[in-house]
C-alpha cells in the first residue's frame, strides 16, 4: 500500500479544558499498590501487565472516552478501542483496566509503534540532549520539541504511533481523527503536525528567545530549591494551565527538609513573561510554606491548597504583588478543604506573608535578577483577629511571639494560638 506524502497527522492529547471532567490517578495493581513501572505504557513498546490494572478516580467528574491518568497514560473507553481495533490493529496494545465507579469497559491505550519522522527544520524549535548535559543515555534524542512538524513521507502505514526521540507525544492519522469525531468521542484534542509551520521567522525567533530565558530561569530556580533540601523531581501542575502567571505556566515544587519538614514552593511566579523576548523576573516573587505536619498525599494537602490560593491573589492583583515585595502582608483566603482549627467563623483562613526565616534565603538569584522568597504562615483565628484589631503593633507582637515558640515561619493546623 502506497501513501501520499500529503497525508495528514495530528497530535492527540487530553482535553484539559473540558469542564467538570474526571481526574484519573496513578495505575494500581490488583492488590491496590501503585504500579512500579507506569512508564511502560508510554515508550512505544509492548507492555507487560501482570493481572488486572485499576485506575483510581481522584475527584468526581464527567467520565470521558479519552483521558490521561497519571504520567499521561492514555485511558480509553470501549468505543475508542473499537475504532483503534478497526483502523490500527497492528499499532496498539489495548490493556483492560478497571476504572473506579465505572461498569463500562476501559483500556490503557499503549501505542507500540515508534517512527523516526520529526522534521527539525519545519518544527518551531527543537533541542537535543548534548554530552555536556550529563545524561549520556539521552544524548542524540530530543530534549525539547516546540511546534512539532513531522515528515509524512517517513511514516509508512502506521495510523497511531509515538515519534522517535520524543515519546511524550501520541500521533494519529487523519483517518482516526475523523472516525473519533464522527463517533462523538469525548476528551480528545487534536493539533495538526503536518504542513508548513504556522509561525513567521520573526515569531520563531521571539519564541526561541523566550524559551531560552525560561529554561535559564527554571534551571536557576531548580538549583536554588535543591540547596534547601531533597527536591522531588515531579512538579505539580494544575489541570487547567495558564491564567495570570507570567509564562502562563503554574507549577509547584515539594522539598523535603531535615526533621521531617516539608517545604512547598511556587515555581513560576518569577518566570519571564510569555513570549516576550526581553529578560525579566516576572512578578519578582516566589512563595514558600513550610510545615512539620505529615502531609500524606501532598497534591491533596491543605498546605498546597493554601499556597495555591495565596498565589492566585498575588498573580491576579498588582497591589498585592507590590505590597508582598515590599514587606509584610496579611490576607484571608477561602477555607474550603482546610483543617477546622484554621477556619474563622466566616469559613476563611488568615495568613501572614513575608516573615523572615533563619533557614530560608530571603531572595533567589536567577539570570535576570533577584527574586524575593516570601514565606506564607497560616494564622489561627484568634491571631488573625488580634492582627486586624491592632494593626502594625499587633503584627509586630505576633511575630515576636512566633519567634519565641520556635521556627516562626512554620505553618501548622493543630497548635495553640500564641495569644
């Protein structure tokens, strides 16, 4: 069978903007333990699934025909499996899974074909791993691919595959895209990867410069975070990415510190501004909340919820940013999901921003300048009331008493007020 070089292909991804969607978690084995090697479903090879795989649902929402579990593992309904069995029987492994709360059949979609087809010249921007990067096993493969374009003449008869060197992407043919659209498959998002690049040379250069600045800033922050403790490799990124953060990218880091302390930090408020080629420190701040309470699942923990809500205020309001960069600030945020001892009678939580911490730096250094590291401390309701009643003298007295109690910047939900 001969295929035309003009055949169209599309990057198939999870539609994160689908309102009210469900949220699938880490695949589990039949004993309820997390699978040791969830990456096996994303490397373009036949996977070994010993026994039934279960996919937990982390939050209520609308089931989708196509969605990603943790590690961007595609999970599909029987309707999608039927399409793929008909149009790409030699390209996929469909592994039956049990999705919590669902009677209908679902499958892990494992694309088993890898095709060397990325067109470096037509793509917006590509970066390769180099020997000096210190990852010898990756040298010669892609470190990053932006605005991907592939050469359809190199695909052959594959209808669904992962591109060599950049296995994070799942590509499908136009035939599969159209079949899914005719069937009304939910949860899919298609982005064409064939045809000429949609950006001009000027846009390409602007994007290249922005990516360069972003990567330099990201690397500098990662080095700073690593100096504060053992940093988890995985970042937390919300389902809906973007909004008011400088680079339209919201993320969080978890750092494990001595004495079983956990430090949560924002990781993007100091990014360069999106697609602006000039250097900047974004909003010029990052937020930090440290606790000595056991958190369990950090992604669902109250300190992360609290930090997210404070960051939303910082990202949305210039007045808040300027006050935070200049010194102390108190605020109240929504108390949904927060421990009961922290809640005011109105169901909110008070925080004090900007306290000095002897074990944390006051600033981070990134290539474009200095970034203030702003601590976030959860207040008990009587402490918040005292601060609101007495203003600056009350704040100063609170801070004095916090220092008497121990590490002043620590946030804890089960403690006695210092008043």
